[in-house]
């Protein structure tokens, strides 16, 4: 039996930890308010960026999700000290000596690759395990490596590791990303912050999480022009760690979108709070096209029931386009629309793992290449279904809310990676949802 320690170093059996499922009553209506947590996809690069800092940092609004804890474990493995308490992190990387991110941690979370840029920039050498395969696609890191090579790094792939060296430090360069990559952009923005001279980055990702990383680095004294645009100019400070200031992680627009879809699929009136509505315009626009009412204030969004849920066509793309991380949730919603919807997944070649599980609940979805045809007006039945990846699993929960009977969603460790206290938040909204052990 594999021994497993939880984050308080308490020994628990593998079986006990992994074998929970969610039991969800169907035919639910939701109501009330739900507060949205900090963004996982902002907290991860920002924690990696702490490797560039010459001082201890306090970070607030850090989501209590497994991926954050995995990255903290990786940073501690490198020699950092950290403390996590109620969405607040104190991280100190001044004592970091090692520049090796080992397979045992990286295999749990691909985003560990975000330590590559900062470690190489700080130490001039590092070893980072290659992130293995992923349920949603091949997800290569060639664009990360090519960009570092443009900055003078020597990259060798050996025994499943990226061995990178930059004698005399990384050099500023002009880099055009062949494809928009979120973590690729973040890795090179961090590397450029400690490089010699000026780096020009073209075709950079514009996601709000990338913007927050730039703003935190700018606040720490890094000169960055073009924040929020596809082209950045970064002036590095080779040999001088940066003076990172305390900050608050932005709200999680994908968690927020998931709750709005829960309100939509149950045709309920409910409000999400602690959000930035402008980060979610492509999501709320689609909901309005489907006939739902959307009311926003500075930091809340209220969804109002639709007289009739209308079908919609969706094509995933980079920000500010429709996020691929919301594709599965909208697919579940489209099964309740009055007509046929077409969903094109343009970013990941294998991001329809949820379809076969949704079909077990009685949906009628046909796949052809990167396109899914979703029939609406479907009465869903409860079933035992399996979570396959983070966002796919949230779609199964939404479907369970409108199914007849009690649905069991298994392998929910996928959910825990990116949703904080999901069953607690849905219970507050009136759902009958419980976490039970297998
Ligand atoms: C980030 O992944 C997010 N993860 C993903 O969220 C999100 O789905 C994705 O961006 C797209 O929005 C984090 O921020 C931690 P990409 P990332 O590099 O950076 C190809 C979630 O559910 N590509 O922007 O890994 C790649 O295969 C997760 O929270 C290359 O070809 O995605 C894909 O087709 C899932 N070579 C496309 O680019 C590279 O070197 C976009 O991927 C890098 C990427």
C-alpha cells in the first residue's frame, strides 16, 4: 500500500485520499450568493515568480486548491519556506539553493514548468522534469524552450528532464511566439525580468492572469511596456533579485463562469460575488445569447432565468475570446437548450473527454474532429460518472443538477485541483450535494 502524507504531514492511505465521490441530487434550483476564490491560474505563476524575489512576500486571496499546495511543495523542495493559512500565503525563497524541479512533483502538475524560467534566470542553470502527457492533449513545451534558446540558453533533454544552462546569464532578445501560449508567455516574462538588457515579446498571451503577473513584476521594479497587449518590452536586471511587494490574487474567472453556468442550467436567479466582470465578457455574452439576463456591478454578476434557453455556437480561442476552460460547462448547458448547438474546441486536441460521460446521462452529442454537435431539450438521467480532468468534472456536476435521480461523480481529485470547497459553496446555494467516501 502506497503511503501518503497530507499537507499537515498526517499519514493517510492512498485509497482513503483518492476514493471520494460526490453524490448529487437532481432537479435542483439554486439561489443566493456565492463568493468566488482567487484564480488558480494566476496564483501558480505568481508563486513561481517568488523565485525572483529578494524578500519574503505575503499573498492574499490564494485559492485553497490542490495545485497551489503542489507548487508550494515544489518550492519548499527547492529550499523555500512557506506558510498557508486561510487563503493567505507567506513565501520566502531567499534560501533556495537547488535548481532541480523533480519528476515526483512535476508529474502531478504540468504547471510546475513555470519554475523553469525563474530558476534559469536566477541560477544560470536548472533541471526541470518534463511535464508528461495530459488528458486534454499532447501539450508540448517547445515554445518555452525555443524562446529560452533565443535568450542564449543551452537546452538539453535528458532522462525526462530539461537541463538548461545560461552561462553569464540570459540575454535580452526579440521573441515571436509561433502560437499564443499562456504559461509559455509567463515563463519568458519571468526569465526576461532577470536577463541582461531588453527583451521584446511578440504574440504574447493577453489573459488576465498574464496581465497580473506583469503588474506584480512591474510593482517590484521591472520595467515592462505594453502590459495587456500582445507585445511586451521588458528591461531585465541581471544579477539583481527583484523587490516583490505583497499582493492579492485576482478572482478566478473560470470558477466564476462555472457557477454562472450552474445558475443557467438550473434556470435559477443567483449572484456571484468578488469577481471582475470585465474578465468574463466572452462568457456572459454567450449566456445572454442563450437568453439569460445578466446584471453586473463592480464586483458581482447576477444571472436571471431565461424564458427559453436558446442554442448557441461556440468556438474556443485565446483571451479575450471564449475560454477553452469553459467549453465543457457550456456543453452541459447546451443539452438543455431549445435546439442544436455547435461547439468547436480549437486549443486542445483531446478536450472532449466529458462527452462519453455526459452520454451516460442521456445526452445526445456527436463528435467530429474538433467539433461537437449538441442536441438540446434532453432529459438527463442520473448515473455513476467518472471525472477525467478538472473542467470536464465540473460539467458532470452541472448535468447532475438537472438529471432525474442521484448522480455519483467519481475521481473527484480532479476537481480538488482547481475548485475550492465546491460542495460547500453549492450547498450554500441550496444544492443537495455531498462528498462521500467510496
Ligand atoms: C494554460 O495552460 C492554463 N493553465 C490552462 O488551464 C488553459 O486551458 C490554457 O492555458 C489555455 O487557456 C494554467 O494557466 C496553469 P497554452 P497552458 O500553452 O499554458 C500549444 C485549467 O483547466 N502549445 O496556452 O499549458 C498547446 O498544446 C487549465 O485550469 C504548444 O504547441 O496552455 C495548446 O494547443 C487546463 N507548444 C496551445 O498551445 C508550447 O510550447 C495553448 O496552450 C506551448 C503550448
